[in-house]
């Protein structure tokens, strides 16, 4: 067939091997865990206040803090920034 087909077939074969626990060339990227409760506690805010300040639903925050779900996308970025400099984020969103 063609080069593209051979590359796709090789990738699929490698993925199947990986899924069966066999040796493969797969590189797995796992994002670091975020301790949402520690981030919130660092701000000194209650769950309700934290949610109101950052536009997060209370149910979502509770799921994150209990480890039932993990923040993704923009929420993950926001939490990382709050973790590094909560005062700056609070100041920026309150203006």
C-alpha cells in the first residue's frame, strides 16, 4: 500500500500492544495532580466564597476536593495561577 498506511498500521499495532500491557513505544503523558482543597485553603476562603470569586460551581469544587473528578482545561490553568499567586488573581478579577 503506501507509507501512510504502513505508519498507521504500525501505530495501531503498537497501541494494541500497549493496551494489553506489552512492550510498546507509547509515551504516556499524565498531568500532575492538583490539590484543589490546599489551593482554596491557601486563599483563606470558604468553599462558597471561593466558588463565587472564581466562577466555579459548588458541586464541581466539592468533586475536585473529594478526588471524584479532576479539573481540566481553563479551570486547571486558573487553579495553577491561583496556587502561585492568589492575591494577583483576586485583584485582577475584582477590578
